[in-house]
C-alpha cells in the first residue's frame, strides 16, 4: 500500500518499525477505584462512565510505570438532547469535536 501510494504521487518512503517503544498505559487498580469514586461525586450523573479502551495516553505510560497512576478522560458538557436539538458536548480533551 505504501509503495503504491508513493508511486501514485511520485514520492518515496521509509518505514522504521520500533517494537515496544511505548509501554502500555496500565491503571493502578486501587487508585482507579478511588478516582472513579471521587469522579462520581462531582459528576452530574453521579458516576464515572467507562469508555472503550483507546491508544491514547501512550506518553502517560512512562509515568504510570514509575508511580501508581490512573489515566482517564475528562469531558465537559452534556450528552445532548435530541428533543431540544441540542448537540452532544461531552467529548474528552483530545476528541476532534471537543
């Protein structure tokens, strides 16, 4: 695919693969449960939502490897209201619609 794309555009490419350059981001289980409880206290809904795991936070993995840590996304706004034609605004900081 890379070769065909380069041929199409008259360019060239080099792929350098670095296995395991970034550590996986792993939450400390105890700190995660504590953070989840605190987040629930300040959430309008009374709880912190679980999200689908993402590849986000890879730079944070180095901190989490050194000290107990937990990584979670902080959103703002609401989930929207279709009846009132209000758009969803509860996206995390790095979401394209934030």
